[in-house]
C-alpha cells in the first residue's frame, strides 16, 4: 500500500511591503510569526496593492523578519521579494470604523521564502541564489553586472 501523499502547490511570487509583524499565540498549539504583505501590482506609474495576511513558515524568513522589527517600529519601508503558498480567501466582519458590521475578505497564505530584503530602498539582504556572481556570464546585449559586495547572504550577519 502506497502511503505517500501528493499535493498540488499554489505559489504566488511578488514584491511587497511588510506590515504588522507579530507573534501569534493561539489558545491551542505553538506560537508563530505572522505579518501582512502589501504586494505591489499593476503599472509602475500607478501602483496598486493586494494585501496578504501570512504565517511565516520558513525559519530563515522568521529570523530575517524578526531582525527588521526595529526598522518597522521606526516606520522604515521594509520591502521583500517573496513566495507565498496556498493562498485562500477568508471572509470576516469589520468590528470598528465606518465599515463596522460589513463583510470583508482577507487573503491568507503561508510565507515560504524571501529572496531579497530592502530597507528604505537599499538592498540589505539577498538569498545566496539571487546574488549575481562576479564572473557570471550575462546574456547579450546586457552589460556585465558588477559584484555587489555590500549585499549580505547570511541572515545572522546582517545588521539593520
């Protein structure tokens, strides 16, 4: 008897701003890290946002985002390139404000991977597979990309 489980993956990739970084402590189960990502979409001339409320499922991403808490507290712009898995809508009811009593939809998902992180427009961390190698051949007609020595790839070595 084959007990191997097979799954269908639904992955969403993009870039977006990190908001509401928090630790969630459920009544049952272990605490976990969560955040909201305001993902950019549309034309660069007229950016629109789609918000994802995500649980962070990658230990490296948890460490990286935890190290951004001070930047977020200062209201610095923390932008990540990300991969989210298993997004699904969840209906909720507004409890406060002018929309109190109305229903809304939240897109939930699992933050699986962060490939790069920018604070106030400066690249401060990139996953080692996303940093171009100095001698990596570039397709024509693009110029050769210079190495980026200021970019860190070790999460624990980054200072924000």
